[in-house]
């Protein structure tokens, strides 16, 4: 098994304690980078915050692991593109850090997905995190059809070093925002994993918020 530096361990611990995508949707305009937000179907801007606790501790291992998994890891390299053939996704990736208020940044529009830079890079041990809008100003977002993915579908993530990490989907789940399984989604892994996240479920038009989150779980199967 590959050895990891203290810096890598600290970085993974940070990503593990990201709280779920469970904020209340509110209208925001004129920002270059919004709080994490996946726009509602009626075209109103409705960001959903992802808070990160000020005090970070190691999270327990995630319990929802695939029966078979690739334990070999890839060296650190930021991702630049994600492709999901089953739903026609082919998107460049922007870096997503943290806003001053502790919420995760999101792409500036619905045409581009983003990778959370405090999580492992895809192919490293642990859960890499990619998020995108479900829709945007009345138009379909990158992850509009994320909920239609099925077990066994493939995800490829191209990386800055020229390599590609290949993942297979283990599960597609939908969670009420107030019951989001934080540890299961962001908990430590003994293998390289991937989480794809967007909003889903019914739309509460009064609150301008989707009621659920869609989370896709995947694991590394190889690299080219």
C-alpha cells in the first residue's frame, strides 16, 4: 500500500469533515463565485451551502464500500476534465475552494463542473469530490441527468499530468437534505473513490430549494 505524508493525511482529514450539501437555497446575484448552489427549475438562483467545521478531526471510514476495488493509487495531480458517457457529460473542471464564510465555492455557471481542491485528487486514496449545477437560469446544468446513472456506468477523469483515472459507479443515492449521511459520503476510504454531487428531488418553489441531494459513489478501476 502506498505511503502518505503528514500533509496528505491532513488534507484528506479536511475533506472528510465537509458537511453535506444541505444549506437553504437563497437568491444571489452578481457574484463571480457563488456559495455552493444548484439552481432551481424555475430559473431562480438558489445556492446551497456546504459548510466546513472550524475544528477538524479524522472521520471514521465510510461503510458503503464496493465488493471489489482497486487499492493501487495514482500520484497527486489535479483533475481537468470529467466524462460520463452514459449521460453525455464532457466538462472541463474548475478548482473549488472555500469562501470566507466556510462554504464551498461552485462554478460560475451551469456549463462547467468543479473539483473540491481540499479533497484528494481523483486516483489518490480517499473520496475525490466533483460537484456541478443541476440547472442554471432555465437551462440544463452539467449534472442535470446525474440521477439517471446506474451501477456499472463509467466515469473518466483526465488529470493535469496527462493521465486519466477510470472509475465505475457503485451506487446512486438520493438523500433528504436534513438526513444527508456526511460520514458515508466524505468518510475515509481504503481505496481511491469518487463522489459526484448535485441537487435533486422535488422543488420547494416557496423556498426556492430542491429538497434532496443526489450522490453518486464510484471507485477507481484503472488508469491510462
